[in-house]
């Protein structure tokens, strides 16, 4: 996955790339661990006993945020200040290049 592109389209929050560590399929690793280790399997059973469920689609604020986040790039650019600045700089450069054909491009 290209981290910069994932942030650009809003797939990931705007984060420091140095803090990202790719682990592959983490759910598959967890499933293998729980199937091979009795201690982990017991932990899984205990966690599932404490789980609760509530319907997010019945929460208006969640649905508003969810619907806004469906669009790529994200519709609330204020949540992506670095990306906003990058896109504005690219737009300015593109406009400058188009208005001056002698510039590289």
C-alpha cells in the first residue's frame, strides 16, 4: 500500500509515516494464534463474553460522519491539513504552469 496515496484519498488519517508499520493480514495472524494456543483461545472466550453490541446506524452523528467519509477524497479537508496544503500547492503550481507555457510541464 502506498501510504501517501492512502492518506490522500482519505483511506487513512493524516499520520506520521514513521509511525506506520505494515503487519500484513493481522486478523489471520490472530486467528492462527488463537487456534494454536490454549491461553489465547481462553482470552478470546473471555473477551467475547464481555462484548456488547449497539446499532451505529441508529446514531445520527455516526451516520453523518460515515456518509461524509464515503467520498474519496474525504469531504472534510479540515481533518487533513497537510493534505489540504499539498493539494493547494499542486493546484497553484498547475495554474502557474498553464499560465506560463515556458515553464516545464
